[in-house]
C-alpha cells in the first residue's frame, strides 16, 4: 500500500504543463488509421492537425516495435522512437501536442496476447509523464491519452492487472448487455460494415439511410457512457459525411490530407447560413477522385 501511494505521488507530480481545453476543433473527429504506414508516421498527421493516430505493436525481443503482425517482417521501428519520444518532446515544448490544450489520442493496437507484451508496454508508458493516468477511482488528465485496441485478452489484462494505468482500452464488439463505462473501458472501435450493413454507397443507396443506421448505433454506444471510433470505412466523402452527421466520435482514414481538406471545407459550409444541408456533389466527386478504398 505504501509503495502504491508513493508511485501515485510520483506519477501525479511529474512536471507536465496542461493548458485549458477549448471547445471542439475542426479536426476533432480525424483519426489516422494504421498511421505507421504513412510515408512519414506521426509527422504527417500532426502537420494536418489530426488529434488521433494508431500504431500496431508487437514484442521483438524486449522491445515494443511497430508492426502490422507476425508475418510483417518489416518492422517500422520502435513505438518509443516513432511515437512516444516525439510526442513527449512536443508536450514539453508546447504544453500539449498541438499547443492548444486539447487532448491527443494515441491508439496502440496490440497484435499479440502475450503477457510479455503488456508488461513491456506498461513499463514503457510509465516512463512518460505526458500520458493521462487511470485508476479505478478517477482519471488524472494529461496531454496524451493512450487507448489500447486489438487483442481482447491483452488489453483486458493490462487494465485489470494494474492499479495505476497510463492507458485505457476499447472493445471491438458491441453488445446490448454491455455494462456502463468505467475507467478501464472507455471506447468502442467498430467496423463500418458492422454498423451500416456493409454500405459502400452504390447508386441504390442513399446518404440518409446510412446516416440513420449509424445514428442509432452511436446513440446506443453513447448510452453506455463510451465513445465510438469507426474503422475500415469507404474512403469517400459520402461515408465521412454520414459518420460525422451521425455523431461518430472518431472517423478513421488512411487519406490524411484529403480528409483534412474535406473537414475544413465542411466547416466552412456548415458555418455559412446559405450552405446546403447535404454535401456538394461536385466537391464530393473531386475529393473521391473516382476511387473507393476500404482497408
């Protein structure tokens, strides 16, 4: 008990400057899915103004490395070098990742269930004062929130076995009988086709119907006290518009610059009294470029 209290004191009194949080930003819903596959991991998302990125991890020896899976032999580097050190440097310099006091979300996708991985990850995250601290009694907010996704056993083990946690977790399955949110399980991350009956916006499908399906699911998720990230979405403006209008909290994309441009154009349109209530079809065609990609 004495040791736990001493650890808590040390964790909570580490020097971190957190500015007051302003309201929602234009890019609050933007999530860089599989960010490590970008030409410049993390940097491209930060330059675009994203507030959420995702990295898949495995344990190689004693190091937590960024990699899509055991059969992906081209490790991109360590989680520490690619994400943790650069984010901490920005927090030390700016007070928060973007210097605006808003939280930044680092999603860590656990690609294996081993205890060795979760133990190594816990030790690694505890070295960084930028991360919010979770206990069963309260949350101590800091500039960066780590969220574990991926392997169910691994992320549950992490949150269930540590009194002090520098990460919370999600679930990749929704059940109407799920309990309400606690300080361990705070998000859902669900596939697009599970929420919309697989809609990819063919000629027969409409924006309104998909938005209606999404809105019902979002309301059910929010009723549990959790938030929703949607992944494996069609990379086109109709899908983005439906998700945002339905209240999805984070919209995953692999097309960082295109999605950022869409969000900024949408903000201008919504702010204009004369703006149409649905996205301009010519603008949609330009953003889509005639391509549909689901990953």
